[in-house]
């Protein structure tokens, strides 16, 4: 009889252990779902670099203004349209939204609606912001 009682106790302990492990697993699944939701809610489809697809690479678009007030780098993908990077620049320096701006890189005028790659922008090479007031 004692053996049966001991086995029943062991079985009950195993059942409690399984319940505890199932609860831990459920909690971890909830944590992962919360993290996924945070990522999805904060995902900026324009130029976020957290997700790199095949053929894409990250670069640092280095902005320097002709008035020397800006020296600012923005990380983006080679497939990001330049206009999205320009928007990010204006978020940091909103006063430049009010000016007529054009951008130069390696002596070439940057086309706003072309991608970084189409504009031949190289990582770390300065993009010069010129303003016409």
C-alpha cells in the first residue's frame, strides 16, 4: 500500500510540474506576441532597417548643410526613396522645411523620388544640403 501511495504522490508531483511548465510556456508565448505587436506597431515601412530583404543593404546617409548647421547621419536602405530620408532630416531639423532646398552628392544633384541606389549615394560620403532663401 505504501508503494501505491508513493507512486500516487510522484504522479501528482509530475502532474503539478506539467501544469507549471504549461503555464510558463503560455506566459512565454504571450511575451512573444506582445513583442511582435510592439514591432508591428512601431514598424515604419518607409525606411526602417530592421528588416533587410535579399539585395538590400544599409548605408549611412551623411547630411552636411552649406551653412554648417547640420552634420547628421541617417541609416537607411539602398532601396529607400531619397524623399523619405529627407523627411527624416526635417523631423530633426524642422526649420529647413521652410526653405527651398536641393541636395548634392559627389557633384550630382539628388533626385528626390529616386532611391538611394539610383542616386548613387555612397555610405558615409557627404550629402550637401543647399538652401535658396
